[in-house]
C-alpha cells in the first residue's frame, strides 16, 4: 500500500503541474487537492471494510455444502484464522465452527 500511495502522490503532483496553467484563475483549487485526497481516502477504506466481518459480528451461515445442516444458523464471529482463511463462529447452541467469510452474512 505504501507504493500505491506514493504513486498516487506522484500522479497528484503531475496533475497539479499540468492543470496549474488551466486553473490559474482558481488560486485555491490546486492547494486543496491533496487535502481532498486525504479526506476521501478513509471513507473509501471504510466502504471497503463495511461488508467484511469483524470480531463480535452477528452472522448467519449459508451456502455450506459439506455441512448443510449449519445453513441458516446464526452465530457470532469470534476470531479470524488467517491460516485457513476462515472465521471461528460460535453458534447459538455454543458450538464453534470454522466458516469461510463467503459463507457468512452479516445480520
């Protein structure tokens, strides 16, 4: 991500340099560009995070083929196992299962 932001910075710099002549009338236009980028970036990140799960999230299990009896069950995300790429979900009956995020829907 560091390289990405560096590239974005260079792109912004080029844009300001090239657009400087065109926007000479808008003295305030160019200086605010970097600030706008900073303000919009966190919102974009939040939007990306919104559909993803988090510890304590209430979820419903669905789309499981190996354990179809778990489909439709509700539970709470306890921890993400990055090794297996699955969430440990504690179901309402206190049993814990490992489920891929694709098979979990936020409640």
